[in-house]
């Protein structure tokens, strides 16, 4: 089994995880958050045992340019900026591309790094397990799946571009929770919800968050 952690480190030190995996992969920017230039180093991850870590210099302009060329609104209906969603999917792709070859039925737990995880059971029947879901959306804090389905997640970064253009009318919304569900269904994945994995999460708001509405900074 492998644990794959991704994204800005933010307030990850505030949380406890009972995760003990033989293989831990981390894909993380060298700054703590978009609005916090505190340096993140390899020593930061010592609490995860001996993880395989990829630290990189975050350049949001790459995602901004990807969004701008699509000629789409700056905000979606929740005042989320598409470049930040591209960044989210980019981090997922980045950490999963670090995973060494596994047996097709080996399990991967993919999670944001800035949450706490409590795992009671990793057994599941469906293709992809999530914490909860409704008619057309899934919780996007963590995902449990088998290695044979890793391509579903690594393809999302590029697929989102298609969803924003030629398939926009088919999406319930362009927020990640709805996009994940739509994307999984396109790949004919069976989705299941479980309370065997729980998490702690405190949102760290910034001037880039959609909570600021029309005043959200780019």
C-alpha cells in the first residue's frame, strides 16, 4: 500500500495521522502557502518516516496561462479561480507520477497533506472510495483506489481543460467536488463512500480563496 500526499503544506503540523505505510510519497511546493513564503524543506516531513519527497518551486503563472487560453470566466459560480483548480489537479498528477510500479490490486490512499487522517479499515468493494458523496459530487479531501485505476487521477489535469470547454454544459458545476464525480463516471468507475477513514481539516483562508467573492485576488 502507498500513501500519496500532495499540495501546499499550510497548517499540516496541526494534525495527527495514524498512517503507517511502507511507501509514502509527497509532492509539495517549497513555500508553505500561496501567501506564505515560509520555506518547506525535506526535514519538514520527518514525521512521515522516510517518505519519497518531491519539493518544487511553485509557479502559479503556468496554471494562469492554461486558464487564460481557454477564454473562460475568471471565477466559477463559487468564485473559485480555475487556475487554482488546475493547480489542485496538477499536484495530484505530480504525486501519483512518483509512485513506483505496483501490483494492479495494490491500494493507494491519495490525500491532501494539510489534513489529519484516522484510518480504521482499508477494505473496499468499489473502484474508488471517498468520505462522502451526494447525487453528483464527492468529498475531495482524500481518495482510496487500486493501482490499476491510477490513470483516472493522473489524467484529470488535462481532462479538466476539455470539461471547461467542449463539455461545460454537462458539468453540474466546475468546482472540484463535481468535476471529480463527473470524471470518475466518464471512466465508468464505481464510487463508494465509507466512514472507515475520517479526517480533521481547518480551512486556511487567504486573499486567493473564493470566500472573498468578487474581491478574490489572482
